C-alpha cells in the first residue's frame, strides 16, 4: 500500500542581509498517508474539507515544520494548497474499509459521502 497527501507550497525569501530575485518560490510537498486504522490515518478528516485545507494559516506552520524552515530566518510559507490524495488501489480499499467501520464520527451516511466531504474529487489512484 502506498499513499501520500500532495500539497503545493509557496514560500517567500526575505533574508536579512541580502536581496533575492525572485523572492517567491513554489514546490510540491508530499506527506505520507498513515495506514488506515493506525495513528494519524484521520489526517484527511482533521485537515481537509471538500478538497481544501480547513485552516490554511495553521497548516502553513505544519508545512514550514515539514519543510524544515519553521525557524529559518527570512523564510516564510505564504500559501499551501491541497492537490490530491495520491494512492494505489490497495490503500484506497483499506481506507474505504476503515471509513465504513466508523461512519458515525464522520456524520455521513456512506463512504462515498465521507470521501466527497473531505477530499472532494482530489483522489488520484495510480497503478
């Protein structure tokens, strides 16, 4: 099983003792998805809503920590956009099975409703 949450991250450089041009850069960040049913597997529920980041300012701090720039002078994460849950079929099957066993916390009637509610149409299954 293989899956990752994929984000586009923009950051700005504003070094104290130099000038840079351009001062804004974008990169792609992948956060490995925890195995369904294990600690951290509810990342999508806790962070996403209809394929968008639920609290973008807070998630910019998470992105800065993941990229190792949280305490870097002159480096600010200025935007983060969720792109997709990139997954294989086995992970998606395990995820839908885990959701199906715990529908109540999602306040949903079906697994498809949960997936739409939190991930929108941003699930990309690769072979």
